[in-house]
C-alpha cells in the first residue's frame, strides 16, 4: 500500500511540475505577444493564439488575464526570444528555443547542460538546417472529410495533413504561411485546439536504448531550465 501511495504521489508531482512549466511558457509567450501587438486579442492574432493554447493546457483564465496585465505594467520583464543550437552525445542535433530577460545567463546555462552531457553547443545555423520550421494546428475532427478539408485549405499554405493518436486532425504549413492558415481557420470557423510553431527534423538518428537515454537526459535537463521554452531533436 505504501509503495502504491509513493508511486501515485510521484506521478502527481510530475503532473504538477509539467503543468507549472506549461503555464510559465505560455505566460512568457503572452508577454512577448502583448509587447509586440498590444493587449487586445481581437486585434492581436499572436495573443489570440496564446490564449487558445492556454485553454488547451487548462491554464486558469485569471492567470491568463494576470499575465496580460503584467505585460502591460511598468515593471514588466523584457523577454527576448533566443534560439541555441548544438549536438547531444552520439551526434543527435538539438535546437533550443528560449524566452529570456538575461541572455548572458541563459547561454551559460544552456552551454552547461550540453557540456555536462558530453554534447557541444554550436553556432547559429550549425543544426537548424536539419529542421523545417513549420506551423502546426490541431483541430477537432467532427466527422471531417479529410480530402475535402485538404482541398479547402491548400490555397492557405497547407503542406501536411493527418491525424494524431487521439483522432484530432493535424495540419502543418511552412513557417511563412502560419499567419495565412491561422486567419483562414478563424474565418472558416474551424475549431482549433492548439496553434503553434514547431520544428520538424528532416532526417533522424537511430540509437541503441542506452545511447538514446544519454540524449533524452540532456533534453530533459534543458526542458527543466526556467528560460527554455521548447527543445527539438532528431533522435528517432
């Protein structure tokens, strides 16, 4: 009984930790969106996207509103988006997206994580060419005819369409078409669950379970860093 309780408690804390990290990430995205486009979501597509993604992870409405107010305040943090590139052990490419008010601190921490894992932090462009920068939309599958939807959205930058493990429809566009697709889905009143920019590897590296664990440990340590928003890799 005691062992079961400990496992449940560990699972609960892991879930809370993941939720806290998601809220922090979205809070920073809200800060940047408000700074760039203002606090009114009706006139700020980036902020609308942030609010949509906040709902998807059950971020309370009052926390979203508080994040918008903080972004408007005089003492708001001045977050900047920085991308770092490098190699994990065993030749796996890693891309790290951050939102930071102190780039000097952030690059030092990111370099530390790479060094501790026997990886190496590279220069700008050293691994980004191994990833396609794309927009990704998850939408409700309400008995949608896939071919019909594909035909309907092809003029707005649709590049890939498919389903995830939960039966939701996944739509991907090139980075430059993200805004066009976002606007098209809004105008067509297609229910969007999440809308994010992502990086899809063009090639992958297959490793043994033991070597893959070395890579995933680095990824996990990077994801736990307070300045890190997302981590991408090309491990198969």
